C-alpha cells in the first residue's frame, strides 16, 4: 500500500479491531431468559429462547447483503450503519416491553452485525499483508472472543437491576462507533480505493468473478464442518459431565469462561504460530480439538475438564487462518463476497450442528452426550486429514513458485 495509508498508525489498528468487540455478543443477555419467561407467560418457552437465535437469522441474511451495501455505500459507511443498527436494536428492549417489538429489535441487532461482519477481516486485508496481516487477524479473533466474554460479564451485572437493564450492555457500541469513525476516516478509505485500483490495473487478467480457487472453497467448507464438530463444546459437555458423574459440576460456567479467555489468548498468537506451521496451522487446530475432547471424555475432576476445555478453545486459531487464506487465494475484487461466504458457512455449521450430529448418531446408534463428543472427534479427524492434504498441496505449490522466482533472479543476474 502507498504512504497515503497510515498503516503504521496504532489508532487505525485499534479502530478496525474494535468493531469485532460485540460481533458475537447477541447471546450476552442469555441470563434474561428466565425472568422474561415469567413476565411473558403467554409466550412459549421456545419463543422466549428464540430471542437469542433471532439475531443469527438477521446476521446471515445481512452478511450476504453486505457486499451490495459496500458497493453502493463503501465500507466505512456500511460498517458505521451496521454498528448504529446494532446499537439501536441492542438497547430497544431496555425501553419497551412489547414482545413483538423486542423480537424486531433482536433481528435488527443481528442485521447490523451482519452488515459489518465481513469487514472485520476484509479491512485488515485491504491495508496490511504478510505477517502483519496474520498478526492482526489473530488479534481480531481474540478481540471478538474477549469482547463476547466481557459483554456477558457486564450484562450479568446489569441483570441484578432487572432484565430490561441487561440490554444496556449494547451501549458499548457507542465507544466502538467513535473509535472506528475517528480512526478509519474517509481520507483513509479513499487512499485504499486508489491503491486497489492501481493493483487491479496492473493485473488486468484478474476479472471480477465468482470462481474462487478450489482450495479456498474447500477451506470454507471445512470451516463449516469444524463448526459442526466444535459446537458440542457449548451444548453437550455439561450433559457429558452429568453422564460421567464428574464431581464439582457447579464449576462448569467458570470452566467455560476460562476456556474462552485462554482460547482468545492462543488465537492472538496466530501470527507467530503460522510462521512455524505455515499451511499446517489448521491441522494443529484439529489436533487441539481432538485432544481437548478426549480430555473431557477422560475427566475425573473439574481441573482436568477445565484444562481440556481450554485446549478445545485453542482450536479457534482456525478462524484467522481461513480468513487469511481466502484473502490470499481469491481475486481482490471478489474478496468481500468470499469472506461473506465463509461467515455464512461458519454460522450455518453452528446452526445445523445439533441436527447433523443427531442424524449421525441415529445412524450409528451413538446418541448419549458422551457419544456426541466421540462423533465430534471423528469429524475433526476427517477435517484434519483433509487439511493435511491441502497443506501438502499448498506447500508444494509455494515451493514451486519460490523455485521459479529464484531461477528468474539467477537468469537476471547472469544476463
């Protein structure tokens, strides 16, 4: 990128990273469900619980629509619009009691998050490359995880007032809006557009296309399968503890919180991990998931269980790898679309996880919580083997490119 883009400016990085803080915080108000169920006896339990999943529907829809918004508004305005919608949709339940309005507000929160979801990664790819890009992608995933944990903590404190107050956690959108607006300026966006136009002009053979390299598409699909396998960490480990009669199960929530924090810290080291493992980084993620689940299955106490959960959470290093791989492998003009596709596959994998694993369980006769974790291990193993094959192919390709480049340099010197 050119000198007109302040890529070494710390606050630019802070502004871009900050937008990930509340990206996955829709479930931060899960503690309100019991109180709301009492206030709305005419609503079914499923309808009350759906307030946690409605944002996911809005998010998936507007992740797909975000490329159109970016085309007409630009990334800066699209991100700001998404953050503002998130703020409005997030805090409306504090002011109203009408259940249907609350449902609409929750959809609005998800829609807002969907509008800027892709930009959390693509803005990094627009400005930085190489090791700096990988480091920032790791930080982005860490900020997202820590932000979710912080939002859950704050909402829990506000819940002590009443369930309405818990929704004030989304006031945190305000400092995020300010940080982004002040540091990712229109001037910066215009400089990026100018530089991107130059790059595309130099590579006229690159046409705007929806045909991504096969390996990028495979990586996106594998990330969806990873989500299918990793969701049981949230949904079935507690029941597995009960099935195994592990003592001290009241510590479960703390174990989950600690695992999230450790996972974020490991993800923050993604850039350094990639330097060592390169294209085999996602293989490490699968190995961590497998070892973690096996640890859970052999937990005799909550200490072993908590350590195992931390190892599982460390597998989240796959996220920055997938987003980085997409940005490297697809044409620059199609980058936003394929990042959106990756986000949709991730959310889709999370959504279908219980149904997919239940289907596998019914076919194999493995239906208990412990059996479900075994199925998750099997899926991670298969995904890991495919990533090994992809790693070999990409390593050979990179070595071939490096060899050809060395030959050209040698010929140039001899000439």
